[in-house]
C-alpha cells in the first residue's frame, strides 16, 4: 500500500485541547449547582454591592436550607415590616436564633435586617437573596425588616422606630419605591405582625408618613 493509499484511512484524532475544555466546563457547572444549593459556599454571595449605609452591621447567616437558602432575589416590590415577637430581646440574639436553625432544623425563618432596641441594624441576608420571613409567595419579591420591641405591646421604642424608618426610607429610595410600597406582615398573611401597628392603624399611618419624609431626605 502506497503512502497515498494509506493516508485517507487514518482516523482523525480529537484536538488535544478539547477533552480538558469539556472537563473544565463540567467542573464549573457542578460548582455552580452546588453553590446554588448551599452545599458549597458562594464566594460572591457575601459581597455588598449595594453600598448600604454605614450604620448597617453585616452579620450574614451561614448558607443553609433553613434560614439562608441563597435563592436569588430577582425583584423587590415591597418592604415588609415585622416585629420579632420576643419582648426585650436584642437584635444579635434574634440573628443568632436564625443562625441556629441550620443545626436545629426546626423551622425555616430569617430576615434581611433586624433593628435592635438601641437602634442598631444587623443585616442577616444579602439583598441579592431571599429571606424566609413573609410568606412562600412573597419571599421572592420582598425585603424583610424585623424590629425589636421592649414589651408585649409590640410598640417600637424611639431608637428602634427611628432606625426602622431610616432603613425603610433608604431601601425605598434604592429600589424606587414609595411609602405605599411599605407593608406589614399582616397585609400579606393576616398575621398580627407587627402587633402594635396592626392594632393601631394611626400609628402605622404615621410610620408610613415618616418613611415618606425620610425618602425625601435621601434624594
């Protein structure tokens, strides 16, 4: 057989770069899936792309299925106000309760922010992710704020109130919302939360009016 006759019968070998490229693509896809499920940490999830106000303390929860599922928050239509329901407890204590759910696995619960009795603001969940706070249907398009309160009435003290208004106004300005887009947990599910501001509609109306003024001050 001549060389000319043999050449057409040679099998084409795959390009040497092709197999490593396919392997790399499969590896990247697997990592993305595992990060999405919280099995691997997402190195970008704890970044703060939002330039939040300096008074916000970031204490992000560990990714887990019970309080930080790392589900993307693709849009924000409302800011939802809650009360913690545990009188005279600190913001950090409530944050640590959410953190502990990864171990106790008792319920699914969390919040983007917790406003404390001294006006401190702790961020538990990045604004790029959902929290387990309002309802299954509305977690996907809302930002949740839990507010601490000194007694069973659920009324916010002055420090908590002022910080809650300031944070809510900033979020409204950031997302292009108005005070009419600020709602209570009660408005979504009928739950008496935040209790005092469900039982006292005038106090809730004042809260929204103060948020409106706060929005103007941020513009």
